[in-house]
């Protein structure tokens, strides 16, 4: 049905046009201008006096369509015609103009037909649309392609490469140690760090390479491989260098990165498998302690499948009672009498046997909830095993994951166990690895205060290989420093290692009061650790980790036979096997 508008009574046409936000004009049925607003006059670049009575078609242009406007106006003037919408250029011919959306309608006023032209400038809309499109494709923080846009461009590149029989390389990049920056300096510094890294990466990749932010502290780069793998490996090496360079204050140090590399069609034939291979290679690079790249290989895929199967089994194992605690004694270095048992998690897998933490712990500690559940399991087992342990030693040491520091519910789980042990004449020792120093200092200090308040002892595990610099240790009150096995492994054969180990023992003893030599496996290592000044010993030569049910038997055997046998072995080393460490160092050098 035809549409027409009727003029409201007592409304000025000039006032009506002036109120419109867009350029607007009123014509008679033949298209001659009767009235218009200032926006229309400005767009035509003509004085108002020159516009009255002119044919509006002079100022509206449809490229390559000649008199289409005049014809459309005449058509609309006829009764029963529908309103007109079109995209036109508004302005005088030969003087440029604005691209506009045109809407024309009949306006009936007491039997007289007029035409109302409303023209909306589409340039602002186009600019807005470009901003929307850019925002949809661009990461707001770094300005790189976002994940969706990168994936889309990668899929287009894959189709083109397959048609032209070309090869592609995909790099997944994960920043090492970024969480520590966020925790130590706040998210504002973390964001500025990501911007700086993105800027470095953008200047590093080649012109034809595709770079995007995958999410969080992860980036992705698609590389065209004209021949061989040299190009993708060179890009990976340059990215590693850029990530390791010192960052602006307050960070001041470099981060490092782990990079997974996949190639098409060598490793994958689809976009999904391409991404999967790069992700598996990235996992492998991070498992190698990071700061390196790793190219995908079939063996990596096999390990990935193995991890997936283990992860599936582990979900069942947590609630099926398959996670158990094994206990390893720690003995006084002077008397060789046990005073503590460290609780070590083990998985009693129904098909694979007893699995040590290295085989599954990383699968369990991927989230705070899983880590909390692991702590619950350890405390439940320690509660159940306390009666067997306390007659053999006065203390149980429990490892607490650093990610639980600052979570009040984690400490609330430890309190009942401490009360249980205290009531039986024992005590709880909380062990933290040096990874705990990556957490926010306020959280760490608060956790340590809670440990002190409840009379638990605090141990720093694996000292010497992590984040616990001497300056940071100076500010932390702890009771025990457990020196990593890497400082103990060669003390019986290397004078240099004995010198380093002696210094570690001295630092540990003076900072904490108790130094523990971890990983003693021979009588010679035990003897040297005692001579170098360690206060306590732990390792296979004392005992391997054992279930709680085996502790009473071990304790009896140690007291009756094993302790004396160890003393005899050390006595049999003689002067050549165990001279003062400083004399040995001087003679060897």
C-alpha cells in the first residue's frame, strides 16, 4: 500500500526541518526546492538564496545512473507510489560531496503534494563500522590480531597453501614467569609488560608472517615456509631473544618464553590438528623448564595421549582412595636417629603400580580446586597414619602447594591436623618449595604468620635451585632449610662440589638453625654431609619412602641393624675416603 505523510496543523515547515538531525529539504511534486535546513545548504556548498526553486536533482547524484533521481521523484509524486530509499552523493556537481543514505516520502498538506528529502551522512557510520570491525579482529590491549581473527586468517592461509602446495609453520608462544609479574607488581604492570612484549614480537616477525595474541600471556605466529624449516626456527630463536631482554622498570628483568612449533603438511592437514600439534609441542617445551622451543614429533603426540589417559584415570583416583601417602624418614646427622617423616604423595595405580609425583602431579595441580582437593587427601591420610608414625618420630612434614598460599580454607585444613599431632606429643612441619617465593609477598608473609601462630614449623624445600635468593630469605622466618640433592650428589667425588655444598650448609644453618641434606644415597655422602656441617639427613641410604604400615618394622630394623651397619660403612671409608674437605680441595687444586 502507498505511504504518505500528512502535515500536522499549525506546524512551521522551516521549524520542522530545523529540528531534524540530518540534512533535509522540502520540494514540490516536481522536485523544486521550497525549504531546507542549514545542514542541507552546507552540504551543497551553496548560499541559501541560490537554492530556492532549484531542482533538487542538481544536488543528488547516483553514479552511472544519470537522471535516476529526477525519474524516481516523479514516480514518487504519483499517488500510490512507495517511499524511496537510496544511497546518493549530496553536493553540487563537480564540487565533490557527501555520500548519504537518502529517504524520500510524499507529504500531503491539504491536498497539496510535497516531497520530503532526508539525507543521512554515512561517513560517520562507516567510520564506526570500521572501528567495530577492527575491534572484532584486534586485541584491545596489544593491538595484535585477536584469537578469532588469527584463527580465521590462518584457515584462509591453510586453504591457499594447500592449493599452491606450500608449507606453513605455526608457533605457540607462552611467556615464562608472567604470573610472578602480575602478583608482584599488579595487573597494570602486567598489562604494560604484555604490550611491550607484543611490540617486540611485532618488530621481530617477518612482513608476511601472521602474529596474534592467543589469550592471557600466550601468542601465536603463522610463518610461510618456502623451503625447509629454517625460517620457522629462525623466528622462534628471535622471539626467545626478545622475550629474554630486560623489561622496563619496575620489572627490570627479562621473562623468557616457551615455544611449540608445528608444520603443515608435515605434522597436520587441518587447522584443528595444526593447532593441536603446536599446543602439544608447547607443553613439551614447558616441561623442559621453559626458555626454549620444541618442534612437534610423533613421540610428543604419544606422550600427550598418555597424559590424557592419566588425567582421565586421575579424576577417578582422587575419590577412589588410590592417592596415598608414603613416608620418608629424616634423621639427626649426629645421632642418625629419626625425628621426622616427610609425607610424599603416591598414586597406587591399578595397572601401572606405584607412581611417583613426577608422573602425575602436574596433571592434578592445573587449578586451585584440584590443588585444594590434593591437600585434603594428604591431610586425611596423615590423620589416619599418625598413630603409626608418631612412635617412630615426633614430627610429620607435609608439602603445601604454593598456589594455596593466601587461601584461608587451605590453612583451615592444616589446623585440625596440627591439633591431632600436638595432642599425641608430636608436631606438624609445613614444607614450601622455593616456588612459593613467586607468590605475592603479602600473601606469603600472612601464611607464615599463621604457621607461627599455630606453632607449626616451616621448612623451605629444594633450596638452591629455585627463586629463594639470599636477600629474599633474609626477610622470611623459617625453621628448616632443605638443601637440594643437586648439592649433595657429587660431594663424595668432587672437591668443588664439597666446597659449594659446605657453603650451602653454612647458609642454611645460619639462616634457619637446621640444615637438611636431601638425597643422600651412599655411606660416603652421609659421612661427607655430616663433616660439612649438615644438621639432618634424608635420602635412600637412610630409607626409601614407605607406606605407614611399613614404618614400625623399618624403625625396629633401623634401631637394631641398619643404623649400626651405616656407621660401620662410614668407619670403613678410612682417611683416604674422608679427609677434611678443605684439605681435599687444596690438594686437588
